[in-house]
C-alpha cells in the first residue's frame, strides 16, 4: 500500500516532465484495467473460506471441482490434535 501510494504521488510530476499530457493515458489505462478486473471477479460476500477457495479455483481454472476438495477431514483434525500433545 505504501509503495503504491508513493508511486501514485511521486510519479505524475516526473512523468509530466518527461512525456507531458500522455501521462493521463497511462493512468486511464490502469484504471480501465482495474475496472474490468473488478467486474470479472466473483462475489465473495457471505461465503465461507472454503466456498471462496472452491469459487476461485473454478474461476481461475475454468472447471468445476468437488466442493469437498479443499475441506479438512476428520483424519486431518485428529492428526493435528495428536501433534499438539507432544
């Protein structure tokens, strides 16, 4: 966040000096790209972390996955419990 703010704050004067008003087109393109990406991302409001993981896996890879693919099983939970007793 700090690096992004630094670049946005300090690059326009330098860019205006070097390329003039064309600086506007650089920032316009970045904002257009951000708008397109934000419209394409799936909604995650009200979903559990497991549902979000399946949702993004499907969105990125383009194929459905079983809903329990990323979920912990009872065996995974019991293994962690026995490790904590050490």
